[in-house]
C-alpha cells in the first residue's frame, strides 16, 4: 500500500532519516518505535507531504507521491488521515464542525447530510450527543476520540496515529487502545502508529519497526523481537512491558 524507497530527510542541516526503505502491507497495523528525536513523526509527515524529503521516493498503491499532480495529491490525501498527538482540534469550532471539517470544505454535501455523517462517526468512537460541545468542554480522552472520528469521516484507506495515548491516564489509554483495535477490525484500515507506549505496541502491532540513528535498526512482530532481539532499546521496552503487565 505504501512503499518508501531510500527516504532521506534533513532538517536544519541535521539528517533525521537516512536512506530508509520500507513496505507497508495493505490491512496491517504497523508500529514505529524508537527514542525521542529519531524521526518517527517525521516519517509520517514525510509520507503525508507535510515535510518535503531531501531524497528518495514514496509510492502509494504504486503511484509516486512526489510526482502526483495537485488533483492526484488531493485524492491521495483523502485516502489517508492522521490523528495528531495533541488531537489538533479547532478550539473555536464545535465538535460537529471539527468532525465534519473535511466534508464542509471539500464536498458539496448539505449541512443535514454532513451532520448525519458526523453523528455516525461519533457513534463509531463511542460518543453521542456531544455535537454542540466545544473542545474545551471535553476530557483528554474525549478529545482523542473526537480526533479519531474526524479522521474516520472521509472513510480513509489508511490511518496514521501519532502517540495516541500520550498524556492519558491508564484507564483512558486502555479505552483508546481498544477503540483503535475495533476500528482497524471494523473498517479494515491500514494503520501506522508512532508510540512510546509499550502496552499499546504489544496489543496493536502486527509488525514493529525500530528507528534509531536515522535508520531502521530492527523489525518484526512483538513476539519475534521479544524472543530474538538483543537491541538495548527493545530490551528496555520489553522490561517496561513486563513491569506494567
């Protein structure tokens, strides 16, 4: 679904990603792990076009993203949605305006049709009847669910999650983890998740990619890494997982 070939990103004279190649299989749940500053979020933003790579190629369903026309790029963006770490809701808009933002500004659907789609998206994430609330009236977990509903509204093929459980208490983190798993199963999305949350990675990942020093250092299922990896960061993750379990 996504193929990255020799991706290199340099920012402010520093190499963040160095010649990375990776294929993302349709329907899989992939986790990107690694120490702070290793380029996990930069990887996601490079695929989305929010950061311009210094070198390399990115393909989506066989099409070179960097060579797309504006019309093709718009269609590409409609197939991928991102749930940002801080939820990135518009504080001046109601919940229904936040969730329906894409449809309001990129379609010719009537307000009534959009409101109905918003209700359906909110129901899918376990929130109903909050359409007229403002983001400031919501808890951190509710804001995260609203952000996921907003990502679902365009019926994307892929979902990107950037640290989806950061800053949430353990109970809320568990709710978000279950929600992510349910959405992946129900909608058949291809998911890429950047996370430091070891329990989340263990639960959702079919494959874990460890980034370090701008490169892919390890890759495999949680169980494969648990049994065979001697990488210090992987071992520290596993120790933290065992402590939390």
